[in-house]
């Protein structure tokens, strides 16, 4: 609650390339509220969405410092700073036979097109640092939105820190891929935690490097891997092998669990805060300045 992690890692053990550097790690997630049917008006209504940022500044000495922030989105909008989706005309043959109730998508009074850029700048101002490398773990982006995320979100990180090298990863948890290994007994079982599957993986029609990571153990069913799509990375600054090891190490730092979790701790924290703020019955929630440098949402 006071802004300190219960346990941490030495970044140089997993990523020697980042030794004695100031590194900024950012987790991003967006909360979408449920659609509610209003009987008196015969319409569906969905409240505004909430985007959450959680950053961890790792200094040259290895100290961890946290900072968080939120941004307001139109209902169902996932991208940060991307164009708003508008429904186009429906062809006559595609119109349903039965007319369904209308939908009201709540739009906040003020939205930030460069919210991610401003957040990173606020983090650097708060702690008086200039990171040399930025690692972003972005949750919730579908396969069809990868190019849009690279265009609108990666560009904000580059604008905030033009001289820093950037690693931008998209996390996909709801996938159908499963992996099994043959045991010494002749049966098949789950791969051990820390398993990375990256060779010969290609996304259909995409150029991005990607890999699957299994960070947790599972004794009741088939373990679910997490798919990482690297939208931007400088291999000279952070080789892909070190990124995989560092990502696995970050999965062990979540304060509410003593073992590893499915995603890096900053992404899990961002999802936790997005859900907490999104459930508030406020049209335009804000964070008090005194809360931004703490883990108040845990």
C-alpha cells in the first residue's frame, strides 16, 4: 500500500543487456463494462470504458518505483489514441428480420488522444529519471488490431521518449493453443513453468516476432500458455531471448501472490486497477495525486 514491492528481481540476471540502466516497465489494460437493458426505454446501454496504466521504474541501482494513471474511453473502445469506431450503413440483404433494440454507447466528456504519451512523461517527471529502455506489456489487443496498436500506441511511446529504445509486447491470454510433453513414464503431461515455444511460429499475414510462454503450473488440466506478440523491439538493446527470460521473471513479482502468475506484474496490476475504477458509479472518475505512487488498488 505504501508503493513498495514485497519481492523483486535483479534485472541483470535475466537481461544482462539492461544492466546498470534505468528501465521503465509499463502495463496497460482496458476495462469494458457490461451491457445493460433498460426496459423503460427499450434500449441497451453500456457505460464508458476505462484504460489503466501501471508503471514500474527500475533505477540503475535496481530499485523499483511505481506510478499509475487512468484514461477514459468511449464504450467498447480498446485502442489508446486510436480513431473511434462508427457504424456504417447496413446493406439491405444484411438487415435482420426482427428489429433489435437500439444501443447507447456512453462517451466521456473529455478523452485524451495522447494519454499514453502524457502518462510516460508524468512518470519521468515524478521521479526525475530519463529511462534508456522502455518495456510495455499491453493486454487486450486482438489479432485484427495489431497494426492499429503499432500505429497509434507505439508511436506515443516513441514521442514521449525519443532517445530511448522500446520493446512493445501485446499479450493474448484467450487462445486455444495448448502444449504437451512426453514424460519419462510414457504418458503426456504439461510442460514445466518457464517453457518458451518460439521456433517456427508465424502469424498469418503479419511480420511480428511472437512466442508462447508458460509461466505457471497446472495439475488439474492442460496448462494455458500466454501468447506474446512483439510489435516493436531493438534486438541490439534487448535480444529476444533476454526478453523472454525477463518476462518470466516479472511474472513472479505480483504482490498478491507468492508464486508466478500468468502475466507480468504490471499488466496484472493494470487490469486490477481498471476493474476497480471501472466499477465505480462515476461518469468521469479521476485518481488523486497521492494515490498515483502507490498500489492502492491491491
